[in-house]
C-alpha cells in the first residue's frame, strides 16, 4: 500500500535533468484474440526513451490503440514483456499500475456527473491523498492547462466546451504526477482551430514537465507536430518506420510510409524548422529615424538593396520602404509606422513562408527578443535552406530500437539486462 | 503561465455531454419546464378528484353496502392495505431486479441478458389475473401469494430499466475509469450506477404504477386492498361501488406515479 503522503510509487521516474518521464520498453509483445487469424499486435519491440513524445500512427485497425492499451494493461498482452523504468509492468497489480500512468482519451472522457475538481481529484483520491492536498493539486493543474480554477473547478463537464473538456482530461491524467502519459486520439473530437491550440498547449506543458508521452493518432500532421519520434505502424502493429518526424518526412522507409505521409511532405517539413535555426538570415540596409536619406540611399545602392528597413529607437522594425519612397519623403528618414511584415525567429518556416507570400519584397523581416530586428529572410534563401535540411541528420543521440523480429527483441532484452 | 481560457473554444457538436439540458445547474432548477409543471399539476388534480369523490359520497346519493364500505375509515384502511401490498412487492422487485440487472451487464455474463429478459417477459406477458389465480391454486389464497404474483409481474420494468441504463453508459467512460486505475467495483459504484440512475428510476416508477394497478387483483384471492371494493361491487352488482373502487385505484396510481417522478427529479445526479 502506498503511504498517505508520497506520490512516489514503484514507477516514479524523476531524474535530475528535468526529465520526469520514465523509459518504456516493449519486448516481443503480442496480442492475439482467439478465433482470429493473425495477431492484432505481432511481436512488437519498441524502445521509448524517457521524456519524449512518441506518436503511434497508422491506418485504422493496425493495432496502434491495442499497443497503447497494453502499456497500462487495459488490454493484457498474450506474450512478451513490457517494462517501465526497468520494472516489469506485468508483475504489478493492474489497477495499482494504472493509477501511476496518466490516461487521456478522446473528448477527455470526463465523468459528466462529477464536477471538474472531482474529476481531476479521482486518482489522488484513490492514492489516499489528504483532501487539502488534492484541492491544491487540482487548482495547480487547472492553472497549468489554462483554466481559471476559481471559475471552472465547480463546473460540470456538460457546461464546458469540447476544448475545455479536453484540457480537464489532460489535467486529470496529470493529477498524481505520473511519469508516463498515454493518450488515445486525444484531440480527435475537437474542431481544427481548437485542436491546434490544444496541441500547442500540450507542447508547452511538456516543455515544463518532460513526461514520457505515448500518443496514438491517425492524423499524420499531428504526429509530425507533436512527436519527438514517430512510429509508423502497419497491419498487426508491424513497425514500418521509427524515426524523428524530419527523417520520416525526408526519408520515408517504403512506399507504405510514403503513402501515409501523403502529398506535400516537404511542406509538412516546414513546420519542423524554426526560422532562427536556418542560418539563412540576410543582412539588409537599415536606417534609423532621423538619418539623412541621401546617406541611406548611398549605403543601400552600394550593396544592391532597393529598400531599407527603418528601425525605431529601440531597434524594432518600423517599416520597410523602397528607396524611392524614402527619397520622395524628404531629406531625413521620418518617424512613421507602417505595417511591416515580420516574424519571430521562433516562428516555423511554414509561418514565415506564409508571410513572405504576402510580402511585396518576397521576404520578411525577422525579429528576435523584444521584437528587435535581426535580419531578413527571402523566399529563395528559405527554399535553399529547406533543400539542405531535407538531407537532414538524425542527431538525436542513440537511435531507439524498434521492430517485430527476434533481433529487435534481443537487442532490447539484452539492454534491459545490462 | 498561460492566460485562463474563456469560453472562446466553441462547443463541438457531437462532443459527449450526455444530453445535459441547457441551463440546468444555473438557476435552472426553479424554472418550470413542461416536465416540471406536471409535478405540480398532477398531485393537485388527484387531490381535486379525491375531493369531488368525497363530496359525492358525503351528499348521500349512495345506500346499502356501498355506503357502509365507502366510509373514510374503510377507504383509508383499504388504501393502506393496497399500498402495503404494492410496497412489499416493490421492495422484493428492487432486490431482485437491480442486482440481476447489474449481473447481466457485467462483461462475463452479458450474453445471458437476452434469455433472462425473455423469461421476465413471460411474467409480464401472462395475463395478470391468470397468474394470480394460478398461483393461488398452487400456493393458497393469501397475502404472500399476492406478493409473489405481483413480483413476477413487476420485475421486468426494473430489470429492463437497470439493464438499459447500464448498457446506455458510454463505454469510453467505463474505460476511462479503468484506465485511471479504478477497480471494476469502483467503476460500477462511482460511474456506471450514477449515470444509469435516471433510466433505472424510470423503470422503478413504471413498476410501481403497474403494481398499484395489479394489486387490485389481490382481492380475488383474499389479498386485501382497494380491489375489495371492486370485487364486492361485482358480487353485489353494485356499479357505483365498483366504479368507486376503480376510481380510487386510478387516483392512487397517479399519486404513486407522481411520487416516482419527484424521486427521479431529486435523485438525478447533478451534471446530467
């Protein structure tokens, strides 16, 4: 029996490096149902590193949900072993195990007859936390998922929007601070705009918490956006490819993955690259308010620029006029604010390109901290940059093992023993 | 920290809300929607009808046996007998119907639900009077025999209500509960039963109303109750007495139906 104050259970995986997740290893895990030909999940071996988001994607009926549910033993594996943080989950009591693993399903799965606070407090309650501690934790979590506790804790799920229900669902799964979070199509039931926002929120929360998250989705774009790694599964949970999103997009393992990635893989890859990572920022002529126009024009002509970015006294881009516009205005650069197209250096390349297409110059101004000017990015340089990233390198340390054969199982089992 | 989300995320059509009526929970309790108005009107109508009946009896249009039986004291004691029959049968019905309904919705025993409901259907489909008489021949004409007959007759709505209510619980919620580490018992107690309560209670109310009506037949086998008025009316060919008995049973049934509706309103879990 866990004691009344500590949440630390057998699966507690807190580490000093800010990763609060625990590694999960599946070794030769099989699920077959009597009376069915092939196995629903056939000898899958999968190494899920601590603190990462791993997305299971594949066509419906490929066994991705079955694989997920075997991790918390909602479905008992027929054979194989599953370890979390090195501990064999099959040797633990199923209910005890599940109290230490967060579980999020579509639409949140909130109990409609319980208030938001009661819903969130269920697992801590089962772990026999004190009432006061549960109440504090509930408020803390509602805050974390962006819901004002005072306003929402006493509401009932029926009074919340789909997106809010999903937020509460995430808060509920995190209630007892589990090292592992399992999500089954978590954002499938909300509209696209809300889904985007929830995905962003999840990434923000994950930045803070560094849990190990295993998430099932049929939406490849979602997998690319959320995943540190993507497992593409085929029939019988056959691991077709296990790689970073960039690698899956750039080098699909076979025609099946290619098909699944769908058209526009290069476009999807754009959401993976941040403007700041590009090293393709260009200098351009800048001018300060009050500079002599003749000077500015001379400097611009010398480097072949036809326009100059005007900065205000704090270095923030104010406008981006053509040289002849400046000349028409008079002798000194005027203090005038126009709509300047700029993107933050943390913006995705996708967003930057979107802005560029609407720009007269075929480029955008890139800003950094406090909106200070950093440079400009032109369409052509962005395209060149994409071309080089496509070659991309998987520089994410040792590649985790995955597969459905003896080799993969042995590789994993050997590692577990060492 | 992020800013609290206001209501900017649109309500999603098809999002599972278990049909929460709009406005409920926010001062909605006092607003009289059509279903609620009935809760007020129904007992008033019954009381008015009773008053008229009492007035009619008091004006002395009736004579003989009828006037001897239609005294307030006799009517009250017959009514209490009637209610006793009904309630004893109802308690037994609940004790059989609800556990059986739970048992028949568990994963392992789910497939027995069909056959068992079929058998319960026989009880319901058999003509009540035939059932009462047959049982009386077998078990003797007495109160307990009447109760057995009533139970056989009333178990189906409770059983069916329990099964339907539990089957109607969104399976994803059951799975969510299991996925959080609730034991199967905890899921039943904290999730399935509360969510099934509205449907279950409506089955219980149906059973009660059925029982009040059927309890009339107990008089044929010395079981007592308001049926006495009717059987006496038949024996003496006293139409007034017969009609009075029938009217009183009908009013009692309406009153029980009302009580059932009140319980349904009160016992419905918040948030549904």
